């Protein structure tokens, strides 16, 4: 049986020791391949455009251009962009929240163990689940720019779409949502697509962030 292509990863961090450690961990896994490194945000954008990875591990505090701006530029492309995971020292950092708002798929602490790092890369590359939903909820509670009135998209959601969005925020996959709602996986996929379109977001993480900022996930 043909083995699936490895997940191609770019490492973006201004500390060489951090990049070296990340490379050592990921390169030990047969299904992961480090295909590039960057020491600045600007360099990260350039490397990603050159090698077209599946996942980028992105530090948020880098010279020349921070990880937030680099994330925005990487995702601002008509081609299929990579999934971006913020790797940070501080879990409750407003920079991390801004990176999630900009389109990062999730975040990981630099002190995380090797297994957590490897599983995070695999999850964002090959799964439709939200990375560490409880941590995203904590960040949103601290940093969400909650609007004084719900945005127009909230009223446009159907009952089923509202239910799907709440399940997305819990980190459930499409298959898990389908079982919970007793519908087909294709139906859930259609609802998720509708949620993304109505919220004007590119992926599940951004949709969940938008929902917190709308007050939707706080009883809205």
C-alpha cells in the first residue's frame, strides 16, 4: 500500500535553538518533513511562498515583521494556503489572540512536550477539529473585542447552523457532530460551509473567534 505523502512543515522563529529543537522533534517522525526555516516574519512569508508547505509553526514575536502580519500575508493568496500554528511562550498573550483572528489555525506553547507538538501538526494538517478548544475559549474570554450589538450574520444563521457552530467551538469533528446531531457527515459539511460563508471566515478557528466576539458563544 502506498504511504501518504509526508506533512511538509516550515519553522518560523527568530531563535535558532528553538528551530533546531523543533526540527529534531518533527524530523524523527516518518510522516513529517521540515522543508524550510525562517528567522523573521518577512523571511517566513518568502520561504512559505517558495516551498508551499502544509503547516507553518509560527512565532508571534519576530524582527522585521511579527507573526501576526506574516500570518496575514501568507493567507492572503489565491492558492491553497498552509495551516498556521502559533508557537508561543505565553498562552494568554494578546499577540496569540490577534494571530488567531488573522487566520492561524491554533496555538501551541513552546514548553509543550514532543508528543503534543507532533499531534498538533498532524491535527491541523489532516483533521477538521479545532486545536485545543478550551485554550481558545480562555483566550477569547480575556481578549475578545465583543461588539455592543450582534453582527448581522448572527440573525442569518439557521437553527442547525447555530447548533453546528456551538459544536465546532467544542472542538468536535464533522463526524462527531454528525453523530451528535444524528445527521449525515455530508449534511454537517454543508452546514459548516454555510457558517463560514455567513461569518465571513476562512476556517473553523476564525469562525469560533467571530462567534465569541459576537457574544454568540456566551449565551448569544
